[in-house]
């Protein structure tokens, strides 16, 4: 679109009057985008216009006007090696020259074969059969369909529901919204559309453990599986629970004969301090989902990994026992090449040590937030730091953070940091310093 047409169309973005000067100086594509791109979770009429990004670099976002923001959220928790890591870029470029895409329908390519083999070797227990998709939500959808079909293939009828937990978040698709916390605002709207599931409290104490046991005792013959985000419920509020909770869930699933699904879309690949969160509990689920940092945050890719017990229920002469799912771009070779390169980096660079260092720095530097008015809690686990507030004015905070030279994107009543593991001490200090300053002068 020409600059002139873009100008004509500008009034459609009715929030234009409040566009800050920096955005007005933005390139022409920004105005075109404002007229045509529909942004996620944003009230397009009143939200501040998105910042025009020209590039990403290490742990920084470079705006079109040349300003650099230290990125506190690593693009929704994905860019664990920082942006533009040359090893991943080179692997994708090589793959691009050979085979950007071919379907997995009846075909198999080396990047997917290598990646599945490496994931099977890294994951605990007998989680060794990998089904590729292209987003975390779809990985969870597949886990749910896999669990339901596991029971059908095993000759058990009626197990089509899931036990999920308050505070949980598993995605934005219809199936996954149904296993999110039902009190979560953005999904409440769609309740008429969603299948009803059992939403319980996490078994954090004797009472909630007994309640879960009662629920499963009464309804286990309807339950295909229990689904949980292990150790950290991310988008539900950066809520942490102990490893013992996961052991109780394993025990409950075994006692009542149902499947256990760990959604490690957020926690997978080091975020909580170990390569996978389940390792901290010594618990092996029956199905595990991965995405986000799987490609180091570079390409859309996700995986649903089944244990042998689950896969064996699909190993049959009956064509109807095949897993009934198959996204067009599943196992895209570019994305698999990126994921393989990301795993190389985990193998040869000290990522988990970097996560431990980030945890220590976050613990020390966010501690002053505890004394600020309106702060309810400050918590750190691995490379996740969260400050929970009594009340929050998100647009005002976001703008203050940009002024402070950082990109921090609060949600709910939470201001949080999930930086790249490669962020240096100085950039991390700039993030924590900005949070202490901004929250101290609200
Ligand atoms: N599961 C968990 C635990 C998540 O944190 C998310 C996204 O934040 C999802 C699933 C959905 O992933 P995606 O946004 O890639 O669909």
C-alpha cells in the first residue's frame, strides 16, 4: 500500500490521537499495519498502538526509531538463547536451501527424525514417541485427543473428560480453553462453546488432596486424564507449587487408573532450572507437551510426547486406531532444524547454570519490591521472577517501562520477568531496576 493510501486509512485506528510522538515518526508500514493487523488480547480502539519493531538482537528489541529496549519477556517466554543466535540462523538457512517444507503425510525427513530421537533421549522415563504440531495450544489439543483415543482404542468407553486445575492455562483453542481456569476472564466469554471439564484445586495440602481423591473416586470412569502445568502455572498468574504436588498427581492417576498429562509448553527447556520441570519431582507423566523454547523461540513448532504405554494403544491393525490428527505444517523441516540447533546450544553452552545465576540475581534485586506499597508477593523460580500487586494499571505501567528502556508486559495483577537465559548481568539489572523504580513511584 502506498504511503498516501495508508494516510487516508489512518482514521480507522481511532486511538491515533494518543499515538506517542515516537510512533508517529514510525515507518509507513506501521500505519498500514495499524489499519489492517488485528492484534492479540488488545482492545484495538483504545489500546496504545503497538511499538514498531525494526529488529531484535541478543536480549534487546530495537525499535524503528533506533531505541533499544531490554526484553524482559523473551517473546512470550520463547527466546531462551536470546534473539538471532547465529547457530540457529545458520541451521535454518542451510535447511531453507535444501527443503523448506514437505508434509509428514506418508513422508519422513531427517530434521524431524533427528529431533524426535533427541527429545526421546532427553525426556525422562519411556516418553519416546513424538507427535509434532505447530503451537502449544495444538500440542495440548493433541494430548487431549490422544488421551481420549487411548481409552477408545483400549476398549474403554465414556472417558472423554479431563481434570484440570484452578490457575491453569493451556491455550486459546476450543479444547484447551475448556481446561483453563474457568474464572479466567478471557475464556469465560466462550463457556457456551466449551465442553465441561472437572476443574479442581491443585493437591497442595491434605484437604485438596482428599477432594481430588473424592472427585476421581466418583467420576474416574469419565476421566481420560489429569492435565497440569508442572511447578509453574504461567499465564494463570505465575503461580508456583511444590514438586510434591506432582507426586500426588501421579499417585492419584495411578490409584484411579487415569492418564497424567504434563503441559511443559512454558516450563520445558530449562525455564524452572532443570531441562524439564517434571525432573524436579522425579515424576514421569504419560503424555508431555512442549513448544515455546523448543526452537529457541525462532519458529513455530510444538510436540506432544507419548509414553510407550500410550503409544502401544495405537499400535494396531485397525486403521481407526491411528491417531486422528494431522496439521498441514506439522514437523516443518525449518522449525525442526531450528529445534535441533537449539538442542545443540543446550548441549554445549551452560544454559542451566545461566538460569541459576538469573534466579539468584532476580531473588536479590526484586527483593526491595517486598517493601513497596501495594505489593502482595515477590516470587522467583528459575528464570522466572514475578511481583504480584493488589491493583494494577497495566497501560500506565507498560508506558512507564518503555520510558525506562525495558519491555515488560504485565498481565492480571502480575509484573513478571522471563528473560533470555543469555541476558547479561547488566541488562537483567536494568530490568529489575526499572521494576523497582516504576512500582515504587506508581
Ligand atoms: N500451555 C501453556 C502452559 C502455555 O503457557 C501456553 C502459552 O502461553 C500454551 C499452552 C499455548 O501455547 P500457544 O500460545 O503456542 O498456543
